[in-house]
């Protein structure tokens, strides 16, 4: 009965109700997007860091992984020290460098990483074979496109270009053994991976036994925090960064987006709330006589309150339904814009859909819908019945 | 800009450096203090005197980097990091913009191992991050405008609809449909104009709050939010146009109805 009356009241002014639902839908879409934005980057980045099971990263002291050109000397000794800890199962040293493909007059520049292919956590081979042999490498599609090389081709790779001498420090003929997808690199960046020893040798004495980063996998059940503390005590020339710390630093750097999400989400909720409150208040004002008649007939205050709250809730729920679908579309659009951030790994999503985000947005909208009905329902329930009937009759 | 003192003259063999105000604040350093600078953590380095404290520029590329800046004399830095007689780049000033292009071409014709670029081209290349943020802000702006437009339409429709008995009375008094329509539309436009003025004031206050918060948070003089006459004009124009459109739509429905029907008879 209450629901029937609420629906009848909403369908009486269809254009007005449709506009209100549309307004709530846009606010709901924005709210969902902002809830997704506030947690999406963190979740997405965390998932990326943990995707290969490495929970600690070692970088040169005072730096973040690959934030500078700094490297760590004595790489093999560090690996030996770390693997003595029973809580550490895998240590993957990584050296970063710029390589040039030297084929005739063409020069293609790419980012290169030197790894131990058997334990690396930087890429996944999609076609062909891993770079297990010393003079072989895997590369991404961008590299293959830029150089026109195909799996099986042999290319001349060089490092250490000196602009003054116009000469390279080290050159090596290497076989393009497979196509790989690099997990932490940005879209459009040509990249290759080759055995660590090969890349170190190409860099000459400057790169001998050096690494830019170590990735550490911890035994299941062991506490990464205690392993991290042990590493920092044992190898004081490195910064050991746990996934939790890395996420905290990302949070700090991207605080702007999180705060913006909070503000815009709050504004969206307020706009939706005001819209529903205004509409239902005007609707109550227009049928004040009708409500007075209902009260005079013996219909309880609670019944009137329920009917009006049901009206505001119906608008909020219908708007939320449309808005959540609209929000997914706009999130995709906005994510497409932010995905073109330079240097951002392809796998990072700013707007990550999680059921929790949708439930949070829906919960907030339902709560706001109920609150939006409080003022008009209180107004309707506290009408002086006799006076209202007399005034309505005179009018 | 040097905000505190000028670089001190060399005191004996001790060199001077300039540090930024963020480092000065965090490390409680003052002009005249002695510090050790080294190229790697833990290395012996050089003892130097803080000769000047520099204030931060309003550079958007610096805000996300919570880092410190130290300026040394070129030969000092080259010596400290073992860089030899090398530099990363040269900045070249020319008399005018056409001179810049001629100089760039001339340098590149004789360059051996380096390239000359115009500052404008370098700025475009390095401002990609801010162009992405700017596009994102514009997209959020479009969604906000759509939401505001619907809100405004809804409110004005309700506002005009509330006047149905007044409109009926005016029509019964003999006023033409045209006059009533004009009056209602004018009222809607006035409400929209007043609303946009109040909105502009709220927007200016919000903008000031945003600037105050983020300037303190990132410790930068950069202005994050700017309310320009163009933005005010766009908001006011959009609001008035939407107000007139909503007012016209609602008023047309009212004046087409019979006055007695509007009275509920």
C-alpha cells in the first residue's frame, strides 16, 4: 500500500521524476568513479608488485628502484649473503641500462634489463624462448615494431654511447629469442631483457658485478617486515623496500588524486541528496491537502513517513542503478586518459572496479536517499490536520 | 630568487653552496652553517658553507617530488662527482625569438655529439604529465557541468511548476499567454543569474581553500586553482541559458493549460 502510494506520487509528474533520477544517476556515476579512484591505484599497484611473489625490493641507499642511474656494487656477494637467510627463497638481481640496436644506418634505443632468467620477475615470455643463452635476449612488441626484427634474428646491441666520441662502450651480437611482456614498463617503451652477466660485460668495468635492484621473494609464512629489517642490518648500503612501504610511498605521491576523489565523491553525494530532498519536499508541498485528508481518515504518522521515505529511496535506488552502469563507462573513459601518464606501467589502473567499490557507492546512495526523505516526511507527519484542511478548502 | 642573503664570499678555501628553503627548514640550516656534501652516502665529501637559501619556483614538475635542491658552483660539482670538464646541458640566451631559431640551426650544423633544442620544444616534451592531468580535469569538468545542468533544470522546473496557481490567476485576470510566458522566463533567468553569482562566490572561496591547502601540503607557491573571468563567464552563461531553457519549457506547459485546470478545477 505504502509502496503503491509512493509509486503513484512519482508517476504523477513523470518528467520531473525522470529528471531527478537522471540527476541522481550522474551523481551516482561520479560517486562510483571517485570510490574506484580512491582505492584503485593502490590496489592495482599492490597487485602488480605482488604479481610475481617478490615482496621486498633492494635499491641503492636513498633511492627508489630505477628512480636514478645509481647501481649497487658487489651484486654477487649480496646475492650470496641474502640466500643464506632461510626465510628468503629467491633473490633476483636486475641491472638497468640503455641499449642501442646498431644495424646499418638505423639506430633504435631501448631500455634493457639484465636478469637471471630462471628467477626473474620482470617479464613473461609470450612467444619463442627465454634468453637463457648468454648471447640472446627477449624483447617486447614495441621493440620488435621499432626495429622490424623477428624472433630468431641476430642483432648488434651496444651500450655506453659517448656523444663526444660518437662511439659505443660495448657491443654484442645477440639472438632475439622471444617476445615478452614487461610487467613494470610503460606503454610504448621498447625494452629487452638479457642475461645479467652479458649486460654487465657490455658495460665494461663501470658495470662489473653491479645491479640496479634486487627483488627478494620471502618464504611463505615468514614475515616480510622482519626479513626487511634483517636485510637493512646485514647490507647497510641498500634500502630494503617492502610492498607495504612501496604502497605507502605511492600513496604519498598520488595523494592529490585520493584527496580529489574524496572531495568530488562528497560533492556528488551532496548534490544527489539535495536533488532528492528538494524534489520530495516540493512534492509534499503540492499534495499537502491530500496528506491532511489521509491523516484525517486515520492513517498513522508512521504510514505517511514511510510513504515519503519510500519515494526518496525509490528515486535514489533507480538513479543509483542507472548511475552505477554509467559510472563504469565514465571510469573507463577517465582511466583511458590517465593511462597515458608518461612512465606508468601498462598494468596500472587508476579506476579499478571492485565489487566493494560498487557496494560502498550503493550503500552511500541508499543512506543519502533515506536521509533525503527525513525532512519532507517530518514536515508531512507534523501537519496540523484541521488547519491544513481548512486552508486547502479555502484555497 | 635569493630570499635570504647573498652568496657569501669564499671563506678561505671553503666553498659555498645554496640550498632550497625546504631543506633549510627540515634540516634547521641557516646561512653561514657548515655542512658536508658528498656524491654518495657515507663518502668523505667536502665541508661547505651554506651561502644562500633559495625559495622554490612555482614549477609543477617539482610538486610530486618530495626532494631537496642543492646548488654548487659548476667546477665544484664536477670535482665532487668526478665528472671532469663535462656538463649535462647548456642554456643559451638569444636576443629575440627569430635569433633563437637561427642559433639552434647554426649550432646543430656544427654540433659534434650534441643537439640544440628550443626551450619551447623541451617544455612540450617534458610537460606530458601535466597535459594528462589537464585532460583529466577537463573530463571531470564535463561530468560536473552535465550534473549541474540536470540539477539546475530540475530545480527550475520545480520552481516554475510551483507557480501554477499564480499563472492561472494572471491568465484569469486577462494577461496574455505571451506576457505570462515572458514573466516566468524572466523570473527563471533572474534566479539562474543570482544563483550563478552566489556560485561564483562559493567557487572563489573553494579555490582559495584549495590553494591554501595544497600550497601548504606540497610547500610550493604554485597556484592549483585559478578562477578566471573566462571561467566565471562560462559558468554564468551556461547557468542563464539553462535557466531560460528550463523556464521556457515549464512556462510553455503552464500557459498551454486551461487556467481553471491549473487551479485544480
